[in-house]
C-alpha cells in the first residue's frame, strides 16, 4: 500500500491552519505532519531530526521570517522541499518571486478550500499547481495581455527597489529637484527621470508625494 502524503501547514492565523487541517484530513491518502505559526518555526521544524513532510503549505506574511525567507532557506540548503504558497496576495510580481525561489504552487486564500487537496496531490507527483485566478494572471502575461495590479505587501515592493533607486527616493523626499539629484549622484537628468519612472511603476504610486510617503514609512530619511 502506498504511503500517505504528509503535509506541514504554516500560517500565522491558527483558525486558518485548523480549517486547512480539517480539509486535509478528509482525504485518506493525506496526513498532517505538524504546523507552524512563524517562518522561524517552519525552519526549526524541518531542521529537527526526524521531522519530514512531503508538502509544505506556506503563507507569505508571517512573523520572524516571511515566506520568501523560508523559500530562500530551502534554496540555500539545496533542498528539494515541495512548497505550495497560500497567500491573500495576487500580484504577479509576488507569484514570480515565489516561482524564482522554487515554489511548486501558488493558491489564493480565497480559493484554498476548492484547490488545496488537488494542489497537494499534483505537487506531490512533481508537477506545478496554481489556483484559477493565478493561472489567469500567468496566461495573460504569456499572451501579452494587460495584467491588472494586484495586492502585494508594501514592504515587498519597497525591497524590490535597487540601492540607487532608494538613494533617489531619499533625495526626492528631501525635496531635491531633478537637477540637484543628478548633480548629487553624478548622473544625467535623463537617468534621474528614468529612476523616478521605474519607482512610480514598482510602487504603484502616481507622484512624488506617493514616493515620499513610502520613504517616510520605511525610514529612508
């Protein structure tokens, strides 16, 4: 008889964990191998001798270490741990980042009940799995269609800025003009405007005021 597929669940909301465990337990060939409430607990659990799970259901936003850091840990360890991301965020940039970090699947929390069992079985067999809404985003990107801006954690968007972009952001917040920023960084006026346009797009804001609000929030000034 084939062994059951073991699943570890990680989310910072106990009520969601309990709901997922209840769904998983309805399937005879699935079993739950513990749960974690923080990213650090996830890593500690998998690092403990004797602990193993075929599938890790992983939330992105958790205390101590977020889902990205957990994925990076497995990547550094050269582990082939099969991970399914379960998230309330549906921004294509978030999905792309998890794919780059080795996740096998991505499910929106709003569709978890419908997809979680199918996702576990698919990923356990070595295949990828995405809930319908995420599949739609990936298909639109492949066909060149316009992709709507989805929800994403603000700190993730900020961390996607390059060091030079963050420096330009700091000067924008200090009310430097484009010319003054160019002189300060020894770059051209055109280069500064290019940085500004990229930041507006990355952070999904419309003006220098929006940029300044991000800078204040993340204490770059």
